[in-house]
């Protein structure tokens, strides 16, 4: 098979559709292994930055991007006719939810329609975007067949879910195990060889794209449900006067049968708050109601309201009404030590605070400003200056580079939703 040989000798050119949080790290990983990569993007900002070797994604090292561009191993374009230059195509486009919490697969559909007329026979196409089981077979395959290709013979198709954990210092794209589900055994053979050529991690084959698609959603649904359990226990522990953080630390001493998940002001990121809804939507096609998954979503969505109610109680203790209080939200990114704002819990907190006409400011060492997806407003973060002007500080994200001793020394009331100050004594500190 010509494609197998060209993968082995690294003469094959790789196309990556979508150069965001998934696509750019993958493109750089492939280019570092010696393959030539062509990225396809609709964003002029992304195209110009890639072609100039300027990084815009946190999980990509600046010098890595600069080097692969300088060595002519990575470039970007908006011209889909250049698909004729590549023989392996990875699709890593967004898969958001619409206003009704239903899957929006329009990016996948548009990308497939755009590439199909320019595809070379014998090419490999792998969808990496997280989506519901059946997407590869129902959306990608029909477009390729309309273009005259026969899957497993003249084109090879599969699904391999992205596993990107922004800010993880141990597991990056290159060393995270890969799951691959091809449409046919031949598709699996080609995809496995390709991923083994670019990764320093094992490749696990499954029998179909549907298994791989479900596997990815199962990973994130598992996390979503366990976070919801931690959040529900937090609400109960609050009423009972018990520290949930101490409970979790005690439970962690059991060497088997327990895995620690932690509460927070909400669930953020592109995967965990979104992927379970893909599954609940698809389940309806089979007359199945995913009660546990939907309940977990409800619990997690309610956490910003719980945090604000705690804030009101704390302010009341100090004789200040929330409508007259000045509040600092410390942290805006959805998790520590990154600037990623996708589905950040701070959006729910802002909505709740504005419902009470609260006066608040935001500080985040990684984020200068951000766009609130629900109300359309732009919020800018402020320097961490005079803390005594605030009536309450709410720790939303536990960034490592924040001076928490300074927060404690301010003698301002503090609500810590992340247990960031567990080792610091403060007179007016309350854990969520």
C-alpha cells in the first residue's frame, strides 16, 4: 500500500484542519517528528500567526512552533484546494452546543464538504473532534462517497478522540495514549501506523469509529458525574458544618476503590460541561433517557448560585448587603495556571452577582480580558492592588502564582472555592 510506505519514510504530507487547542498542538507534534504539515484554518489571525511562527496556544511551546515553521515543516492556509498536496488529514474543528444544548456539527460538515472535492485517492482521514457516536459514519463517510471514494479501498477513514488536558505538565499530545477506531480493518491498519509514527505513546485499536466516539464521551461523562458527586456532597457538608475538603483528604487514604474528585464553583473547559450533552441528545434516538448524566449536569450548573448564596451569608455576618458590597473575583480561567476561558465557571458567577446588582472586580494573572458568552459583555481584569477596598474576596481559580499570603494578610473576608489557602491561616477565611 503506497500510503503505508510514505508514512514509514516520512515523505507523506499531513493536513490538519483546525488550528485551535487541539489542532495546533497536534500539528506541531507531527512536524517535530519530521513530517511536513499543512494546517487549514478559516481564521486569518491563526493563519498569520502560524506562518510567522507566533504562538497563541498555551500547550504549545513558543520555541517548538518557531522551529518547525523556520524549518519549513509547518505552514497554514485557508485554501482547501491545497488538500491535493496531502495524503493524511486530521479534522480537529470545534463541536459546540447550540442554544438548546444540542450538538452543533456544522464545523465538521463544512470541513468535510470543503475537502472532499480535492482529496487524493489513497488518503487517510481521521476525525479528532469530540462528538456523539455515529458522527464519522453519518457525516464524513457519505460526503466522501458522494465524491466517488470507497471507504477502506480508495480512502481510509477513522475516528481518534483528542485527549488534550490544558496545563498538564506530564501528559502532552505526544505522550498521551491514543484510541483509534477505523471504518474497516484496513483503515485501522493505516491509522495505527500513522499515529505510531508521530507519538511516543501506545495506540489502542477498537473495532469501529462508534466505539472510539463513545469512549471519549464516556471519559468526560465519568469525570462530570464524579465532580457532580463532590459538588453535591459539598452542599450537604455545608449544611452539616463539615469540611468537604477534610472528608476528601480522609477518603484518599484508602488505597483502593476511591478516586478523588474535587468540588468547585462550576465545571469549565470545552469537554466536561459539553460532551455529556452530546450523549444525552444521541440517546433520545434510541428512546433512552440518561437520567444520571443529566442530573450531574444540573448539579454542576447550580454551583455558581450556591457560591453566591455562601457569599451573601458571609457578607451578612459582616453587616454588608451584597448590593452594597465590593467583591473581588480572584481567577477567571476555568482551571489553574492557564488562560483558557472556555465554559469558565466565572460566567455563571458573574450572572448571579449581576442579578443582585453586586459591584465586583476580577483579577487573573493569565487573562487580561474576556468575552462573556451569555451576556455578550467584555470584562477586563484589574491589578491585584489595595485589597482592603473589598468586602469579600472569592477565590474562583487557584492559580499557583497568586500571593495567597497577601490575600490572608488583607484581613478581608475570603471565600475559597478551590481550597487554595489550605495551608494559610486567615482570620476571615471560609472554605466552600
